[in-house]
């Protein structure tokens, strides 16, 4: 057993699995504490490195492309401190960190673990049900459907449409961008009908606009990862564009269908305007955004 225990967390390697446990110190980000312990099978690992520095170094674990739904959903956009595959190492523990890294590298060679992308997820992702309260509303996922309940501070268009409920089978992919504090983030659920939508996050009823607490908004990555883990793996080619030339049905809407979706959206906006939910200015501004989708 190779193990290193730090304030930032613990890594323990038994020859087949790297068990990563976040530390309980207040300096450990809420995201990592909420995500909890991760058991990484050796076959999911592409490499490991210890990077010593004068005051504090770090251990970094690199996973094979397509092995982890969390990395797939976040696309390398997690802040360094929130990345569960990085461990801050005190200078006086550098020798232990290098030993752990060497043991993992040795096992990768012995088991001849390939570095190529995987054909399926090797980690399960966050357990369900999972629910996160963000600046724009509360998003929940129970394993079969996603539900968004808008906050009082959400755009009037979103609140007027009521809770948004999406079946897992209707989703094509999840797009996640973090709230960095200097720029807003978003969590968008892409369906076959909304694939061509150009609505801004603050007005898109399929998107959470992340503009509030950076610490809490980061937790929406848990939902993004949980949904991603249950969608077709990227290696299958599902969820991407298909022109139908191989005889299969296109996965993206045809242009005519895209226009139908936009027309339905315009009708919804018109009804909200007639009912007095949207002001003249709000209706005109949102209508202009939808009309741009026809171009």
C-alpha cells in the first residue's frame, strides 16, 4: 500500500485502485468535499506526476480521455483547487509523494495500461439523486429526468414557463461553463429540439445562468457529470451530428424542424406578452433574439 496523507486530502494506492479522499480542512473547496471519495481504477489512468516546489508541491493524476464523466462534463474547466485529481503536498512530504507516484507508474507499466481513449466510462460519476441550488434556480437529477425550479431572481421569461422537466432520453448533451467570478457561467441541457437555440443563458429556459456564489455555483458540475455519465459515451458517436448518408436517422434536427421549434418559441412569447407577463420591451428584446435563430 502506497499512501500519502495531507491537509488537502489522502491518496492511497493498493496496486489496482487509487482511492482519493478529500481533506476536511476549511481550505479544501466545497466542491471536492461534496463530491467525496473517488475510487479510480488503474485502467483509467494515463499518467501521474509529482511536481515539487519550494513551498508546496502537488501530485497530479491524468486520466484517459473518456474514462471519467466528471472530466467529460467539465472539459478541463474546473479550477485547480477544485480538481479532485490534484493534491497539494507539503515540502517535507515530497519523498512520500514521489514514492506514491512511482508506485502508480510502475503498476501502469506492469499492467500495460494503454493511454488511448476509452470506449466507455470507467468511473461512475456522482450518485443520484443529486440536487444543487444555484443563483438561477435549483437543478435536480434523479437518474431518469432533470428538473429545474427557477429562483425568484430568475428572468421573468423563465419563471413564467414554470419548472422545466426533461427526460434523460430527450437530452443530447450537457454544456457546462464555470462561474469564475470575473465572468458568468452556465449549465445548459441540450435536447434535439433546442440544439440550434441561440437564446442567451439568462433567457434560455433550458439553461441555468450562473452568476452568484462561485463556491455554490461550482456544485452544478455534479449534476452535469451525473447526467453525462448516463448519456451515450462519446465513443459511440451518438449525440453528435449525423447527415444520414449511412442510412441512419439524423440526430440533429433538420432546418425545417429547427424553424418549427423557433416558431413555437415565438408563439409562447406572444402568449406571455398578451397575458401581461412580459412587458413590451422584454417581449421585443426576446423576440429579436429568437428571430436571429432563423438566420
